[in-house]
């Protein structure tokens, strides 16, 4: 892996680099720009230059460079801020003969960039090197080291002289290089190591190039890699040389089969330490990575166009791929992925996608923290429902080689499911409503096998639990429970299509507390009314939790009245404490499977339907009357015509 072919490659079609030059007045900004563009020192440069374009062939990357001169005057501060925010890189200047301008970098300019949230590489440039007092030489590294420690956005520092033509081209070369081949995403300067995301991306690339899957890149595989990335083969002597360099520094970097992953990573760290970042960036970009070291958008499916009552699921092809991956990484064949095994599975992704909410702790784990196959597939179903593009992206990171678009499918509209009286979905999302202390969290915890706890913790944010439910007949459905905190109901229902993503809703109440029951029924009416008003009516079930406690006195009469009035099932009693769930999850799935049933009807909704029926009946009578009148007129005309002809 020599990487020399990258330098000569044309990037004429690449987007240009915009560089803003800023600094105190009189530090040599305009002279620096004119000399770089015209190769001539200006005798009378204007205070601020118009935007300047460097020749496209000035640097090997052949990327257009536009340089923006700025004014440091107070009256132009707004324009300065605008240009800094638009820049891809910033060149900050100081005058080598004016130490105060160097101090101003750390007291004003660098803090100002942070205040403006300008998050681009910064090149610090000392101008007028020819005017520095030679009696007092300065060590640039010694001066700049503490500033660079404080301001990590500084990519490099350089001193130059426009008058003497010293290091002028290098200034904008480093600025361009900082944009095209930035150090920060790849390398930790302080620790002198590759950054974790860079290691993960390079590991994925190594695995993709290890065609025979023997854990090493043979000479032929190394050559294929070189041709793919740099359009030039490696000579046998070059391959020997590469492996010798690695073996001398890191014996485990080379095995009898070829270059190991450790050696592959060592080579890239070596390139970066020697300033050859373009080599590693060329490799990453050849395999589709962007500057954030994630797969670029053009490799992923386009934004998914779908109605609000359609969801996204994994295809059977993707599910079969995941089953195979699960078996591959279940090293001890115990039917579960332990944390270390799951970490290894996602070691080629930028990070494990399930380390944060809403995926963390959303699926069932065994006593050792292992994730079963059902739990593994459930997590993927949840991620695909909530963020399908991210789900496909992570499939690609772990080795899915098919067409990315073939990994997901869009479900039928729920309105069509209702008309057909059967859902064709394999993943159902259930919204869990209820007042505080009703037992919502206990319901979610029981769904993913967590033991009951008497300790109450108020739910502040929405959270999820996902698992696979076995239906009678052997079919399986994935059920996602989404707990909606009581305080979040109004915020949820403020959006017109908030129920479009919901396949079924359950309303949990504490069966021993009358106030809990009343609040649960209020929430039921609110949600049902919202569904009627928006056309997103959903099946609803009532769950009477804490069945191990004594019920409040009128529970039977009240629950019977509400369920009969609204046309839904009677409340389902359960006790999370006793582990008596009354087949509630299977019943939830069954209700979601038949979206035309269990839909509550409010008084307002019933009145609205009666009104529409009355209007439709009236329109029918008007239509019939109009038809009769038209027929009568036509008959009369026929009669009149015949009478006239006979006379």
C-alpha cells in the first residue's frame, strides 16, 4: 500500500474550497492573497480585495480555490462574521514584526471564531517574516504549542513573506489540504493514535478486501486494494518493502498469510504521522466514506416517500442476512450475543447504534446481558421503524452486500388495511397511555422479561420496549410498546398526524384507584376524539393493572359502561407483580392485526356519523327527485312530439 497515485489524480469535478483570510489590520492579508494569485508582490494593495480565484492547476488536487479577504474594522464586523461562517477553512494572520498581533489570536480571533460557531480548520499564518528582528529569533513551535493545545481547531502554523516569496503557495496548500484531508476525524494528536471511528472504518475496508476471509491481505489482495484505491498496481518489490516496514516496527502486523489488520492499521497511522493524510482519505473515499467517516448519502437509499400511516419494515432478505450474522458472531453458540460479541459485530460501524436511547435497554436480555435472536431482530425492527435509512446504513456497515433499497419495504396504508379488515404488517407499534403510577412502565418491563419492582420512578421521556410475540398457528409478529408519559399526551396530540404511526393504543389504569381509572378514560376519549377528527382512528384496549390489589367499589359497573358506550372490549386485568399477564401481548397483537375492530366511538364521533348519514340520505332523496323530474320532462317531450306529428 504505497498510495502515491493519489497525488496526481484530478478532482476538477469536485466542489471548490472557500478560504476566508482574517486578522488584525496591517498584518499582510491582502499582500498574501495577491502574491499567491499573481506571483507578484503588490506595491499598493487595496485595504480589502474582492474575492480571488487561484488557478485550478496550482495544486495537485486540482480543486478550485476561492480566497475571501476580510476587513477587521468594527463597521464591517457583520460582513466579517458572514464570510467566516461561509468559509471551508480560515487563515488567521499575524505580523511577525508585531508581537501584539500574535497575542490577539488567542485573546480575540480564536475565541471569536468559537463565539460565531465557525467549526472549520484554522491555519495560523505569520506574515512579513522578512521584517522580523533577526537579533531576537523566535521558535514558532515553542510559541504556538500552548495556543494549539488550547484551540484544537488550529490545523497547522506557518510563517511566510510575500515580499520575499517565502512559503506563500504553502499557506493555501495547507488550508486546502485541511479541508480535503482533515486531520481531526482521523487522528488524535494528543494520544498520537488513530481515532476510534477511523479504526472502525479501516477495519471494515480490510474485511471487504480480505476476499478469502483468512484474516490477512495476501500479495494479490494487497495489489487489488492498491489498484482500486490508487489506480496503479504494486510491484512485487514494493509489496515486499511495505511488509518489511511493518514487520520491523510491529512483528504481529505480518503473518505467513500476509498483512494483518493490525499491520493495515499501523500503516495508516504511519502515513498520517508523516503528513500523508491524503493516502488514508483516498482509501476512505474510495469505499464511500465522507468527512464524518460515515457512508455518504449517495450510497444509501434516497429519502423514503410514504404516507403518514405507512411504516417501514425489513424485508425477508434482510432478516435472513441478520440471522446469518447473529450465528456468525455467536462465538460460543449459546443462542445469545453477549455484550462483547455484540460489540464485535458492530466494530465496523462508526459506533454501536444501540448504545443510546431509544434502543438502549429496549429489548430482552438474559441473565448475562446477552441478546437472543428474537431480541436482536426486535432491535433491528425498532430501528427500521424509527429511522429506516440509519437501519440500512448499519446493515451495510456489518456486511450487507445487496442493493440497499432491497433491505426495506414500505407497508400498505393502514386505511387500506382497515377496509380489507386485515393488516399485512409484521411489526406493530402500540402507544401506551395512562396516568402516573398506573403501571405503564411495569407493563413495558414485563414485556422484555424484567422483574417487577415496587420502587416507583416517574417516566419523563418516551421510551420503548420491543419483543416478538408468537401467535396461534406459529406465526410471529414484532410488537413495539411506546410509553407516552401523561405530561406528554397534549404535546403528542398537538400534531394532526400524531396517531398515524400508531397501530393500536392501550390505556393503563391502576384498578385499585378510582382517580386513575377516571384519568385513563379521559385520555381514551381525548385520543379517540383526535382519531375521529383526523381520520386516524385506531383500535384501543383498556388494561386494568395491579389486579393483585383490591379494586375500587364501582369498578365493574364503570368499566362495563365505558366499554359498552365506546364499543370496545372490557378492560383486561393483569398483575405485573404476580406475573399474571392474561395473554395481554397476544391480545394487543390480535387487535392490531384486525384494524377495523376495537375502534372506540365517542359521543361527538357518533353524532358526526349520524349527521353525515342524514346528509347522505337527504342528498340521495334529492338525487332521486331530480332523476324523476328529468325522466318526467323527457317523457313529456316524447308525448308532445308524437302528438304534433299525428296532427
